[in-house]
C-alpha cells in the first residue's frame, strides 16, 4: 500500500465535517480506530506488533540475522482539538512507507527497525504532553499519571479501560533501542524560506504549560456597581495582553489559548477564570524569566481588581539538544539544513532519556499547524519518505 | 406550612455541594422537581393549578364571590448557573406565605389572586431572559422560540419533551389579569444604605446581551512567531478591558462573564473567541452609545490583530417604568422607599404588555446576587411576606 493510499485511509478518521480539522483525542473512538489501522498496517507488512497498557505501539521489522541495538522511528496519531492532518500521522505513515521503499530497494538491515506510535503526544486530553513516551521512558510515573482526569472528570484508567486497553498490561520497553529518528511536518516556515523539502532538527526550545487561576467574587452583572466588583475576567484579560507584549519584546512565545470560566453565565460576574499559558523560549533562563514576568503582571492587576492569582506549573520541559554527532552524520546524507523548533515532541522525551535522537522535518507551505490549515505537499511528503528510507538504511546497516 | 418550612424544602434542590450555589436550569431534573413542589404546595392550599406547554404555572385562589380583574403575584424558580437561593424562589415562596397570612387574618378577597411561576427567567439555558413570560405575553413567538438551542445543541421542544411537558398544550392566558406584583430579593445595596427591609421598584434600566464573535487563525502556540499570528484572544481581552473602562467612565454597567473559545487547546492559538456582553444603562440612548463604543474598541483592536469582529444583539430590553399610580398607592401602605433596579424581571415583560405592574424588594445584606453569597435575613423575608400580604389585601379588596 502506497503512501498516498495510507493517507487516504486516514483522511476521514476523527475529521470534523464543519471545520475540516481533526479531533483525535487519545482513547476516543477516533484514536482507537487509528490504533487498529496501525495494527493492520503492521500485520500486512509482516511486522511484529507490540501494544502496551497505554496503547503505545511498536511494529518491528526484524530481518533474519538482524541483531544489536535497534533503530526506532515513528511519531504519534493523536491530534490537538481541531488539529491538522499531518502533525503526528505524517511521521507514522512515512515510517511504514520508508520500510516499503527499503524493501523495494532490496536493503537488508543488519539491525531491527521499529515503527513507534506514542499516545497522548499533544496532551490534549490529560493535560501532559508526550504522556505515552514519558511513561515508557520513566519521565513520568504511573502513580502520578493515574491521578489525572480529563476535562469531563474521566480518570486515565477509566479512559484506558473504555478504549479496550488493559492498564495492567505493562509498558513498552525501550531497552535495546540504539537510536530514535522522528519525522514530522515542520510547524514554521524555515524550510519554506530555505526552499528545501526536508530538514533536520538541532534543538527543541524549552517550553511548558502553566495554569493561571484568577479568583474573584460572582455577582449580578446588572446590579453590581463597577466599583464594587472583584471580576477575575478583567485580571485575566490584562494578563493575556501582558503575556503577548512580553513575548513580542523578547522574541519568545506566549499564548493563552485555553480558558475555563465559572459560572460562565452571561449575566453574572465570574467567580473564577482559569487560563493556560503556553510559553516557549530559546533558553531555560529566558523561559523562567518570561513566566515570572507574566505572573508579576497578573499579580499586579489582580491586586488592583481585588482578585487573587495562583499560578501552577503543569508541565515544564527544558531545552532538548538532539544528538550532535548523529544529526551531523545524517545531514551529510542529504545535505539537509539543520533548524531549531519551538514544538515539543516525543523525540525530546527519548533524547532526555539518553537515547541518541534526531528529527527530520518536511516543509509546510503555510507554516500553519495545530489547525485545519496545516499542510504538506504530496511531493514533499514523498521526499520525506525517501529521506527517511536513506536515514534508516544508513543507521541499520 | 410556614415560610421557613417551605424554604427548608427548597434548600437542597439543584444545590452544588462544592460551591453551595444552585443549578436550576429550566427543564432539568432540578427545575422539574421545583415545578412538582409548587404544584403540591398549591394543591395543599386548595389553589387551582394551571400549567402550560412551557411549564409556566399559576395557582389561583378564587374565594367564592371573588370576581373581576385578578391580582397576579409570583416570580420564578429557575436560577443562573451557580446562582443564589433567593433570586426567584423568594417571590414564589413569599406569595404562597402571603396567602397563608391573609387567610389567618381572615381577609376575604373580592378578586381572584394568582401565584405565578414563569420559566427560564434567567435565560441561563436558551439565552433569552424571561422566555416564559415573553411567550405568555406574546413578546416572543413560538415560531422564533422553537428554533432556540441550548449550549449542548438541544432544541427547546426536545427539552420540554424531556421534562414531561406537552409542547402542544398551549400557553397560559393573562386575560383578566388586572395587575401584577413581583416580590424579589434586592440585587444591590440601596435598602441596606437606607436601613429598611422592604422597598418598591420605580424602573428597570434598559439592558441587553450582545454576542461578540472574534475570528482569527488557529495555529501552533509554539512555532508561530508572535508577529505571524492572528489571535482572537488578544482582540477579546482588549475589548473586555475597554468595556470595563467605558462603563466606569459613564457610571453604567458592562460585563463579559461568558466566553466560548475554539478549539480551546493549551498549545493552539485560537481560531475563534465568542464572548457575551451584558450591558445596562440608565437610558436607552446611553445603552446604544455604550455598546457602540465597546464595539468600536473591538473593531479597532481586531484590525490591529488581523482578526475580525462581528457583534450580534441576542436580546435588548428597553427601559421599563413601573405603573406610577400603582406604585405610589402601594408605597403609602408601608412607607416604603422607591428605588430603581438594573436587573431584568418578568415584571418588566408584563409591564411592557400593558399590565399595571409593581415590584417589592427585600433587603440583601451582601448586595451580592447571581452567586452562592446572595442573602436575605429570615426576619427581612418575613417582613416581605407581611408587606406582600398587605399589598394583595389592598389590591384584591
């Protein structure tokens, strides 16, 4: 089955007919369908499938005689809410297609090659990005993960159970993995600017999520004089504008894209506004300073409004520098440029766990991602498959 | 059954154990329970009960020989999301208790007295405040109401059906109603400042709800440069702050208490932010000017952000001046002060429909309403019952 045929298979799964975006939250029926699709694709290729308690999957190609440290590649199949088609699936489909290409070329790897799919990479349901790879590498423990609830109050274990997974089945082992290469659609415009279809990643910016809880006093929107209010919406609004201004000043990134208001009624001053800050900077120190500065702005405004602000770090990931030797040797294969990214990836988690890791990017003409407008041209996708086949052939030889 | 006993009956219905606030949205199980409670209270008093297609109710006391234009009193039993105990139920319970007081006093009304309960007064579910009384008076038509959907996409007719109501049963008739008096907890602090338990209403400020839809472009919160964004959250935040500032400058009221964000993901720049403006002013002209000014601020900021703003009036109610002769004659009964209110009420709808209408307010020591902190002391509630009994005795004699 060709890249294009696999891509057509995935097109309708979890797709909103109104926006054209994808809702492939982990352990929903859409994501279960993707897991079944991957299992079928693996079996059709004679690959050996492993699935763990979380629904993480690896499909192994172990040609006779292949031995030693294995080469892992792959990405994820879940999406953000109303996300694009490419973020995640492109890396998985390209990995399967790259194996097909290698077989057509008659390559005989001397090491096992695994295609991995880690769950909840986006953190769109349980709030912690890369939850699947974090658990597999031990970056997060089961004991802390099992306490997590989604927005509807569903506990992680119940979500796994509902998806037909067995929480007692244990987790994938990455013992024996010699290196990891993740192919991903680019989420900016560096490759467009450089006019090339494929690139390699140098590093991931430090980034994290902080929950800002502004609390005030619920009251009647009509009868309460403006000067008698303690309105947390105002404290939030001023903080969101301050975050934008700070990030622009420093050339970093700060976003409030998610908000939860109580009671969220038209004719009531809210009692609480919770909002999530996504912040990313070029260094760990800059990130700490940016969040500190935004929190200070929030505190100052809250004091003025008679409200209170509490800031909770939900996840913070330090800078990830991909394996320099590995990246340099791969760059030589295709003369690919090496660029930084501000997006988190499972590759960052595996790199932090001590596995030599690299990333390949495929050009995105819009530069837009986490949106239905996310795009990669088919010719570029196929160039990505060829590049990945070259890389895997080199690493597994 | 005493006022206190009825109040105890209602205490647990639809109450959140975490906040202590009430969730008595129309045609939910909590509100159906209140409707059943009212029917039982009416029957226990030998009152004649009418219930219409919407679940509006009137319990009639028709002593033998009573004739001529009837006297209607009552309020509502639904609440805002996480609302207080008094807004609505105080007027209904006080009306039943006032009939008990009149009977104990041996009053023999010469006109029928009705206790009414109009549904969806708060507009907390289908977005149009006073929906029940609007339909009964013809201010809103069935044809437009039946198109309404709640936040979950449930249509009005399906909600009625689910609550066991018969949408084909027709609506209450207010023919023959000579006047309407609604007792309500005060939602400000005028009576506290004047140190009296009971007051009368002069007028309701003009007020309304406008939906502000800010549209931009969804994108990745990490990889999208600040200068490449079209982020509707920023346009919204600046507009919310401008609304607050404008209302403070003019001594009016403007509130953004409800917001809906798409896709509402932590790591995505939103594609759309919808927010509801509640605005109230001392005159119709001032209200139009305030909303116009806030919209202009929103447009200006949207232009700067590369987003777009569309403003939709969801409901606008002009100034209501309660019947001056009626109010003057009632004020003489108890030497009660006459004060304005910024809150909408079914009394405003009935007044607009040409029924001579007055309102009694009961002191609220916190001044807080639409919140679990809403309060009226029992002594003041009982003073309200006595006042209402005096008023009804006078009007029905």
